[in-house]
């Protein structure tokens, strides 16, 4: 029972992903939705690292770097969009966004 | 037993941090919950022999990305009164149902697959250490094309962020 196998890490990643998904669905503040995306990306990273350990190859850890870069790029663009929306609407809630026109 | 505790303690901290992220009402508290999750994940990475990834996780995620988040939170102000009224009827209930299905499916796959879906690999007995040398050796040979493409992505993202943040009206007044 006390032996930690790969399944445990995969289960933890599954729970973490589900929490991120749940938060993404129930929260309306765009910033917190972004944090939930980060949670989901980190869950995927954990599965990559666990698989890397399981198979004894380094490729999983290299893949984590690509996920990390994509996450950083996504946060930069996303936060810039949130800031420019906030200038017009003075709210970060996604419920008030009903215009494509700026 | 020590191995079990080394898994259990960071894993619980990961989940506690994740729950703070989705349930706390003050955005600064959410950000701190995310920091807790990221640092605990770095500890788990170390126990999985991925030392360099753990280091990068601390520097890039817990350092740079979270600083960016906190900057934006401070910039647009902490609005605590998020509408708790559902704009779609029965949304929370529906999402909880979907969540239950998702979580049971994911854990079922995680426990039962035992990686039998991929017969090209077999679980190995020896351990590899995720040192910078080993990672760089793979990254700059087998993964060199994705590496170059991802550098273009970073340039594009930086340009896009500048273009979005550039306020044309305000600029014209100053000139």
C-alpha cells in the first residue's frame, strides 16, 4: 500500500486537472480563469514527468519545457488582452463582455 | 514509508493550493494558492528525478509568471465582488456532473492502463537523472526543430503583447 507507483502520480494529475477544469467553468473573473488554465497545464506537466520516470527516457522532461514556453506566451498575451479590456469596461468579469467592437 | 510521505505531503499541498485557487474570493489569495501549488509540484518533480525541470518550474512559473499575474492584479485592482449569481441556469450543478464523470474517467484510465496502450516502451529498471546536460543533449539534437519554432512563438507573443498594450489615443496626445 505504501509503495508509490506511477499510477499515484497520474491520479494526482487527474484530480489537479479536474479541479482546474471546475474552476474554469464556475469562476467569472478572467484572471482566475487564467490561473485555472495554469493548473490544467501543470497537471499535464506532471503526467509528462511521471511518464519520463516510468519509461526511463528524458523526452518527457523536454516536452515539459515546450508546455512551459507555451504557457508563458499564453499568459503574456492573455493578460495584455485582459488589461486592454479593463481599460474599456473597467471590469475583469467575462459576463460583461458582449461586444466584439472595441 | 519515507517515499510515501514524500509523495503524500507535497500532493496534499498541491490539492490544497488548487482548491484555494478556485474558491478564494480575493484575487491575491488565489495567486498565493497557485504559488503553493507550483512550489509543491516542484518538490514532486525532484522526487521524480527531474531536478532541472523543478528548478525551471521555480524560476519561470513561481517566479516570472506569478509576478506577471500579481502585477496585473495590482494594476486592474482587486474587485472582490464577483457576481455569484449564475448567468446560465443550473451551471454549477451541470459542471459538477461533468466534473464527476471526468475525474472518474481520468483516474480509471490512470490506474488501469498501466501503459499497456504503448507497447513500444517498457518500464525500465534503471533511473535517469534529469540533469541540464542530459536535457540539453536531447533538446538540441532530436528536438531542435520544435525548439526553433517555439522561439518564433515567443517573439510573436512579445510583439502581440506590445501591440495590445499600446494605447494609440494616449500616444497621439503626447506627440
